[in-house]
C-alpha cells in the first residue's frame, strides 16, 4: 500500500509539472504576445505602459524558465567539466 501511495504521489507531481510546462509556459507566452500587440496599437502613437510592462514580464518568465531548463539538463556536464554545481549536482 505504501508503494502505491508513493507512486501516486510521484505521478501527481509529474502531472502538475507537465501541466505547468506543457500548457502554462505557452499560455504565458501567448499572453505576452497579446499584451505586446495591445501596447503597440495604442492611440496617439504612444505605447501603453501597463501593457508593455505585462508583456515584458511574461516574456521574462518564459525566458527564465528556458534558461533554468537548459541549466538543469546540463547540470551534470557543468559539474564534471567546469566544476559548477547547480541544482544539487
């Protein structure tokens, strides 16, 4: 029974990660595109500052997730070749 509960807990964690990274990051990127388009179609030729700030925040979140993902994948290489220990490697 303990093994079953452990496996279900692990499955839940993988499912949550898949939803966040599989659907969440593309959704955040889409919101960034939407707000960027709204910022550039402002009346009078001046960009809307709030829409521009929100789009920049969305793109920053996506870029940070990509960089962290690449570093996580390369953590073994970084630890053995360069001596940089990230994520407990």
